[in-house]
C-alpha cells in the first residue's frame, strides 16, 4: 500500500533549537509539497519540488526555514532556529504528474510544538 | 490570485440526514476544483475533483459535488451521512499546468446519533 511517510510524527522542542522533518514520497511521484496547518491560517503551502528541483518556496520564511530534496526518495524541511509561532502540523504531499490531476497524496503529518 | 471560501466553520448533522457543505471560489479562468477530507490525526484524502465536462461529479464514500459557474460554487453533498463521515472537509482550487492548490479554511463536520 503506497503512502507518503513522514517523520517524526510528533516533536516537542524548545525555542532556538533546530528541527528537521523528513518525508518519503510515494515511489514514482515526481512532485513533492510541504504544507503547514494551523488553526489560524489553515493550510498554507510552504514549498514544492518537481523532479527534486525547487519550484516555489515563496510561502516559506526564508530566514529560518529551508527545504531540500537530497534524492528522489527524501524531502526535508528544516527550521533553524525554531520559534513558538512555528508550532503547527507540517504535511508533506506528493503527486505523480505535471497535468495536475489534483490528487495529492498526503502523509499523516508532523506535529511540531515549540516551547 | 485564486482563493477559496468555505463559509461554514462547523456543521452538525444527525446521522442519516442529508449534508451540503458550501464552497465558493475566486479564479479568472476555468478552475480545477477539489474536495478533500481529513480525519482526526490523519492527512488529507481526495474525495472528488472537477476539471471539465459534466458539472455533477461523483466521488468516493457516496459524496458528490456540483460545479456552478454562475455562482462560483462547488458545494459538496451527501444524501445520508454516516457517523464515520465526521471529519474536516477542505475545498481547493487549482488550474492546469500549476500543481499548486489553494485550500479553503475547512468545515468541521460533527455527526450526532
């Protein structure tokens, strides 16, 4: 059963610490998205990649967030230094093709709490 | 810029009753429209989508949605809800050649016995 895998599922950290979230997209999917979900803002697109190349990271605070795809099976989202306002659920999603069939396959999310 | 409005934050429906969740979009050209569902602690799952053609689309779990261009709406319906339908529902808009989806703020559905 193909699925997007995210780690960690839960992370509690203190302000100022580095946080790295990882995502394994579904094998064969060439587009990977990072979304952030909060009660106040809902679902926000942070960044996305196609064929490992970053296409848009305009939704991401550049001073502290970075997103990469070291290889086709791994996407990372790093926050350094973390702040309490970064507390949210971070979702990774992948899709198969450029025609935008719209079927994004979401992982179960990484719930981040920054104290 | 495209945008999506889901005017109802929370809806409560009795089990077996019909359901309609509202979604209005703003987009200059013909949009691609989607409904996703999120169960507690889970990621989002696609329920249905509209690209073109028949304006009434069928999805999984007995859901359907109707695209009404004149009203800029894409409301989600189900004739008879089940307790397992309790979840958060998100409407989203996109367009061809652009994988970025814009999501609404979601509607939380509660089912009462």
